[in-house]
C-alpha cells in the first residue's frame, strides 16, 4: 500500500512541476503546444484547446513544449509573438525556473503538515518492542501475536526495545525461535518460524510494525516557525540534503559508492533511485513512521529542485543559464550600438547535453541495480 502511495506522490510531484512551467508560460502569453507526463511513445493524449495533453510510456518525468524555444527551430509565423524566444528575458527566466520553484513550495507544505499534524518524536526515545500492528499472513499473525503484545525476549535473551529485537531476529531467516511475550498481566512463550524479509533478502522477518514513541504535533503557529527556522526547518534540511548529494556525486563519492557494489552491506551514504526510495517508504510505513515518510518526500523535492537548476543542458538550469548569457550579450550589443538580438544556437549545446544525459543515466541505472540486488529498505534497519 505504501509503495502505491509513494508512486502516486511521485506522479503528483511530476504533474505539479510541469504545471509550474505550463501556468507561467500561459500567464506570460506563450503558446504551450504540448503537456505530457513521461517520455517515449505516447500512451494516451487528447487536445485541450491549443495544447495536446497526454501520458507517455516511460514515467520518468514530463515536459511542456512551448512554441519557439529558440529562433532556430520551426514555428508558425502566426505564433511568432507568442513564442518563447520572443518574450523578455525575465519572463523566460520565470517560466524556466517555475518547475523547480514548485518543488520548494511542495517541500515547505509537506514539512509544515508533518510538523503541525504529526509532530516530532521525543528525543532519544527508541521504538519499543511492543507490537502496533501485525502484517496479515506473516509469521507474527500465524503465531497468534496481536497489537499490544510486547516481545520481551528471544530465546531467553532480553529485547528491551525494537533495535534489540531486530538484532535478534534479522540474522535468523528460516529458523525457529522462542519469543517471550507479555500480554496484559500475563507472560507466555510463543514458538515461531521466521521468514526471509520480502524486501531485505537474507534477513529474518516476523511481520509486525513496532509501537513508536508518541509524536508531539506542534500546532499551526509553531509549525510555521519550525518550518523556516531550527534543526527541522526547510533551510536546514536543504543544506544537509544538498551537501549529502554533492558529496555522493563528487568523484570521490562516486568512486567509493561504486566500490561498495560487491561488498556485503550497503553503505548508507550512497545514492538511491526512486525504486529505493519506495522501498524505504514501504519499510517505514510498516513501522508506522509517517513523519519520516513525509520527510523523505520533503528531501526528494529539495534534491530534484536543486539538481534541476544546475546550469547544464538539458536541465531547466541549462535553459536558465542560456537566458542569462543571452541577456548579458544583448546588453553589451546595445551598449555598443549593434543591431539585432543574439540567441544561443541549441545545436551547439547538444554534445554537452548528451554527456549530461549519459552521466545521470549511468548514475540512475547503477542506483536502480543496487536497489534491486541490495534493497534500500535495509538502510532503515
């Protein structure tokens, strides 16, 4: 269920990003010819006014096609005044940056909601060994365990909290263990055969979500303050997230990350794909860690928003850099009395764009491979 929710969340994030481009383009008088979610062959499309709206086969993003992104491409002469290149530089900059801006707006809204309605857990208080929910059809349910049961020992070894319980269970997939369970005022012994974790192969699995320390909702006013200042604020999370990604994408970080592919345990400092993020969300959902799930979506929006504005084609930041270069060159041309406007020829940027696509494509496929062979859910443990 949580994976499905995460997939829907990603789809909404892509949709809102593209709406940012689409709405601002329309507000600036530009003609938006196409609005698509995904890439590749068209799965479905329909005409809405002057815009073709649809979905393509590969759900790895989306795009808004605006007429006349440069004077070097074909466009209808009747649409000239509504082309992208015909608009002032500041309007083009707004349209290009609008997609990334939506990510920071979404991040702020999600963080505010998490703080206001879920709240922060008490500091330094670990998840308990009490069962909050059993997973249907899994060993915990089959053994008759119920919400409210407290597993105080495994094979006679005390498990005072969930971390100790997980440490006792995870190394023993397929083995039979004896649990000491407290229910109400009584204590009983339960024998159960552990299964292998469906999302973390090689680890034992009992199939329940632990009770977690009660969160403390901050309320609307305090949440608004905490969103903009403090250890859990958007600026703080942005700095930490961007620093971590910058380190991971550095030559040293990539070399270290690729070097861990053949090691037994996965590094918690490497990159993950959307599939890995979904695995983590599923693991957190099973544990009832809903604040952490929203925090992942906050960080995801921040990272996408920042990466998308890197001054590299074909990213939005590459288009933004072109606007700045054209503006600077045309300012100098006017100062020198040179007639006509200068525009960057997109074909000159194609080699660099292909290198950028190759780099991020390689990183994405490598992260996807790692998430499939070493599920990112094990990082939750």
